[in-house]
């Protein structure tokens, strides 16, 4: 209902999702030389929100129709009357709501789905596989690999070296521009957690 209200009130406008303050602090001074970014946001096209609502409605409708096909009287069944077995309801629910991709917007455009893998401390291959599954380009992964080799290992979680921090800023900028199809907030958190796990500070 919240998203429906947003779409109704903003008939010709796009939406914005502000960057978390901690992400802005980390990358703010590395976006443009000599400048510091104070605040930033991701633009969310209105048609993406409309597509999300359509997907939700269509999946709920498909779920209800299949339940009705299994038991035409399910909606009006009295207490104690035979019902659709719970196992079958769960199967139908998983098929229509989650689908094979476990992604609510699996049929929508401009949506990226990721299957993340574990990052093992000091295992560069596991980090590269993780970043590949997150949709990063090979050149970006090669760049962070070089940055890791050139920087001194951090002594605290989240306090990365200059080159790794610069790379995070670059990737967050890509997310903001749409070159990397991940939300800005998600991008910053994803990269920070992956690199912290690689350096042995937990995932």
C-alpha cells in the first residue's frame, strides 16, 4: 500500500533513495579530486515501481487461481471442511511467489538477481567468485585484485588501504550511474562485507 500511494502521488516523477551517511563518508572525497561529496542519492524510475506493483499483483492472482483450481470452494469453505493440503499450498506458494529464481521481480526489467558465494579469509579466488556473482565486470575485479596486492592489509574492519578504498568509491559511483546494476546502498555494504571477510574480519 505504501508503494501504491507513492505511485499515485508522483504521477510524473521518479523516486530517490539516499545513500547511507557511512557510505558517503567513506567515498565522498574520492569521487572528484578536490571535492567532497556531502550527500548523494540513487534515482529510481517511476516505471520500475509500477513494474514492481504489477509483478506483485500478478503473482498473487496466479497463486489464488491455482488454489481455486485445486479446490473451487476453498474461499468459502466452512470450518472442518476438506481443504487443500498444507504441503500443496506451500508448493503452489513457492512456485508463484518465489519462482525458480527466488526473486520477486524475476519477470521485471532493470532487476539483477545474484547468487552469492562465501568469501574465505585470504582466499583471493573466493573473493573474485563472490564479486563475479554480484555482477562486477572482469576488469573491475582485476583492479581490486591489484589494489589488494598493493595496499597494506588493514588492522581494523572497514579501514581499508587507500587503493582499495578508492576502488570502492569508483564502484559505488558506477552503481549510482547505473553502470553496475546494484543500488548504491547495497553496493557499499556488499563490497565492504566482502572485503572485510577476505581480510578476516567476518562476512
